[in-house]
């Protein structure tokens, strides 16, 4: 759908320069999705892996973040091999809707209620990032915290449109449950993509 060099605004790599590769296509259909234009892959022209990797390399980035849409809809072996051959780190942002393909340096797993994740994904996650839209999402987050491996980082992130309501609940929850950290979408404060 698009690719661009920016700052990773969320989670463990927040604040780091990163080249984003947004793949089109998503069947998860979150009601609060902020990239609904990504849902229909046929709305976007196909782009060669070689051209994307060349642009990423030329940007000067060390990290490529593959996001969507839902990137696990696609076989990601060829893309990740090409990125790694170019000396770039491969980071994945996924709801885990499908089994993960490809070779990854970092997997951010962000499960969504709108399409339950594939059971193979949680154990592969380096980072669990749960978007909190409603107070029931804390129980949803804990369900997945039980499934990830012991080294997985745990983040709660307020849904952007609900941030004013949700953030106080999140602060109280993390103070009471310090295994979690708060992730804010700092790219939105900086007005960058
Ligand atoms: Fe949007 Fe991501 Fe949800 Fe798909 S998984 S609907 S791209 S927020």
C-alpha cells in the first residue's frame, strides 16, 4: 500500500528511525482501524520487492517495519529474505490472524477481538501490544499475557480516539500490574506517519 521512512511511534522500538512497509489487505476489520484504506488489497498496485528494498536501503534505516493491513495474509519469505540480504533488520507488526511466515528479528503481536489470532503466534512474539478501547480489554490482554513466552515485553496502548477516557484507567492498571508498560502512539503527537 505504501512505504515510507519515519519514526516508530509505538512499543519497544518507540522513537527509533524505521522504514515502514505497509502491505495491503486485511480481513480483521477492527471498528476503530485508522488505516481502513488498506483493507482491500486490490485497491493498491503491486510493487516489486526489489524496488521497496532498494528504497529502504537508500533511506539509511537500520530497521524495516512490515505492517498492514494484516501482513500475515501474505507469504513473507521472499520479502524478509531480501531485506535481510540488504543488511536490514526485519520487524513485524501483526494481529496474528494467520501463521507467521518469513524471518524476523522482532515480532510485535497485537491481537484483535475482531478476528481471533492463530494459536501459533503468541509463543513467537517478542512484544505483546494490546490496544485498549474498552475496560473489558484488560481481561483480553491478560489472556494473551498467559500465552506469550517469559521474555516477551508487555504493552498496553490506548486506542487513539479514546485516549482521554482510557489513559487514566491504563495508568491505574499498570501501577497495580507492573509487568505491563504503557505504549503511546508518539508519532501522532509528532504529526508524522
Ligand atoms: Fe486495521 Fe490493523 Fe485491525 Fe486490520 S488488524 S482492521 S489494519 S487495525
